C-alpha cells in the first residue's frame, strides 16, 4: 500500500491520478490516519502552500512524529514540493518555522532581485513557475532511466540551502543554483512536481514505487 499523506496541504488527487496512470491507483490511499501511514509499504508526502500552516496541521493531526517514525524505519518515503521543503530543519517563511528536521539544511526565499546570469538586465519572476531541468548530481535508483536534460514542473518561491553535499541529489538553476532534490537512506524529496512533469515525472514515480532501499 502507498500512503499519500493528507495534512490539508493540497495536491493529493493529482498524485493519486498519476499513480493510477501507472496502474497503481488501487495500491494508493489518501489518508491522515497515523495507523494507516505506519502500515503502508511506502509513503508519499506531497503539498503546496506555506510551511508554517503545514507544520501546524501536522502537529494538530498528530502526524509530525509519525512521519519521523516512518522515516526512521527505512520505509521508502517521497517528499514533493512543500513536502520536500519541510523535511529540512527550518524555513525562513513568516519569520521562521521549525520543520521536521529529517534533512540538514534550511529553506529560504529566492533573493530579490533575482537575475539571469546570461541576461542580468532582465529580472526573473518569483515564484519560479514552469519547466526547468534538474541535473542529477549522483546516481540514485529513483532517477534511473531519466534522460539527462529532462525537465520537470516547478512552482515555488522558497528553496533549500546549506544542503549537505552527500545528500544533494539534483540541482536546478533559476538565477542561482539550488538543490532541487535530496536523498538520505530511504528518504528522497524533490522541489518539482513529478506528478505534473509528463514522462520523466512518471518514470520517477515508477522508480519510487519499485524501489527497495534494502536490496
């Protein structure tokens, strides 16, 4: 069973639809039930919105500790967008938010102004919205078979920083380079939306669904 964590942060049905397109819709369940999340074979933690509200919801639902527990067991775990950002230690959003602390690093807003190094007279818009490449920094089973230069769909104003080099998995340039993916053990997360990223995104989700970190 694949548990898609419901913590009132949206973007749940699009993930489930993507899994259905892969023939795994019957395996997935959208849930905020700690017992169901604990029983799942793997966990997907999506989300859009603000870090502060997301963390409040996780605490109110009793899920913050459950997610830390699930990751500690070595169960395959995928964070997406906001669900990636709040895996880190904290976010600068709204004056500072303590996050789950499952990955070292902090989430910060893109600088203002944000400029394209190739066209410094043309500021880049924030949020970063649209298609962009995510360069693999090292091999990983979840990235297997994804062609170099493949583009993924992004929507975000904040990005992780001070990510440990050993954990950074993909890098994306948008005015500045940032870690658009990170992994540690059975935990993997991406700033982009694989469920909205066409063939490369579906390949990533397929890889995650087949990944056995203990193999």
